[in-house]
C-alpha cells in the first residue's frame, strides 16, 4: 500500500483556494456544505464536526450520531469530531481549570476562511480554530471530488505557545441512526490490541489480535459485530502497515463508509461500542496518535505500547500536518465485510473478505486538476 497517498498528495499540491465565503445554515447551524454530482458533505462550524456524508438519492447518513436538536447552536461534537489536544479525560488538575474531555476542538467556533474554485471536478474549503487553553491552532482543508464520494482532509496543528508541549490528535467518526444495526460489519487493518480499562502500569495486558478481543469475563469475541453486549467498550489496535484503514458496512442498506490514512500520521485505530435498549446505538471508528485513553501524566510515564508512541510533542511555534481520506461505497446485500484496501491508478479497490477480485468495490478518486 505504499502508493496509497500519492493521489492525495498530488491533489493537495495542485489545488488552490480563493475568496472568503459565507457559511450555509443547516438545521439552524452555520455549516460548510460541499456538493457534488454524487454526494454531499456537511461540516458544522460550531465545533468543527463532519456531520453528514451521503450519496445523493440514497438519503442515508452513516455519521448520524448525537446531533443536537434543531435550533441548538452552541459548539458541540457529533458525527465525526476531532479530539484535540487530547483523547479522553484531562488530569484532575486540568479538569479543575476547565479543560474538557477530548480537548477543546469541539468547544470552540471554527472560522470558514476560503472556498475552492477549480471548475466542476472538486469542491472544497478551508476552516480554522484556536484552542485557547491548549495554546494550539488548527487549520483544516477539505477537497471532495464532485464525481463519486471521496473527500481528502488535511489538518495542520500549530503550537502557539512560547514553550514546547505534548499533545494528541484523534479522529472520532461515530456511526449511528438508520445506518447502524445488528448486521453492520466493521473491519480494519489493526493488528495487536488491548481493551481500555486495564490495570496500570500495564493496561495492554492481556493483549490479542484483530478481530479478536476479550470481554470482562475473559471470553473471546469478534469485534466485527455488535448486537446487545457492548463489552469490551473501547478496544485499541496498533497498525503494522504503511497505511491504516477502517470501514463499516451495512449490507441491507447497500452502503459502506470508510477511512484511509498514513500510519505515520495515525498509528492507532480504536473501536468504541454503545448499546441502548438491547440494540446497537453507536460505533466509534477512531484513529489517532494514541491508543491509551488516559490523561497526559499517565501517557508520559507509560511512553509506548507495542512499540508505538502514546503522544506527540510540538516545539514552540512548530506545526504538524496530518491527513486522511473518507469515502462512501455501494455494496451488495450479501456483502461479507472488507478484507483489504488498495489504491490503483486513481481508484480505491475495496476487496470483500473471502471473495475474488470480481467482487471488488471500485471507488473512483481520479486525479483532479
């Protein structure tokens, strides 16, 4: 998979931004709306979440989770939100000073800076936010192909402090609503993993390998599926390949949602599961810079798990850019889940587990001007 991000890198280098644009209003909230011939993507500006990604005519949004009531306008995280400058809880002292769970990115207003003007083959925009307590700024650039359903997202984080500091950055896509049911199949290329909530200083034990996990009773379960028992609640896996990916498919709905990213950007994939009234209510398809859901004092003492770092460091004034691709695909009603993803000549080839190439799902991401 070494060529997987050649298309994405070329895309970013070739495209330009132009005039400042005004936000659209979606359900009473200021939003960036990207429209293509085949798909529509909506980004909420009060918290920066990607809250809607759907095929035109299908009417099904996989990221339909925790949406605020119509007319509620305060910043909040829902759908696919960004955890920055941390994943999980602050320390007791930080919490007492007002640092929220998962950091400030969903608690601030994002500014819509620019829109993309590049003919009829791409839609895009640039937005940014500043996290006052963390002293970080983040700039996000989105590029969505108008044909097909793929969007390249790049995020640049800058340390505005006069001193260096540690941080984490975790993407938190969450599926729910009509897309999620007992038949939904989640797949990823995580390798060795552990369940959150283990005893310190070695929370990674006992470990296991995807798609297996151990529940609270020590029983082995298959994390591809979720029915009525959400335990283990959060499981994290290290990625061994050059690129990571995670997908969720609901064959009865004919739809697949997927993400692809460089492992150098995000070496961990974490899966969160929630059940309400005996039925699946949410599944988090998270990927990021850490696999341990703990405050920074614990992360810095622990350092690494399975040879992967649990945090990153930004020096004073330093910036770092990370990227991923989000995509939709149409699947047959007997689809058995994803066995792998390759990029070949401007196309994503999504292979079905246990099937031949004739069942590959081809998602066009042809090079754009």
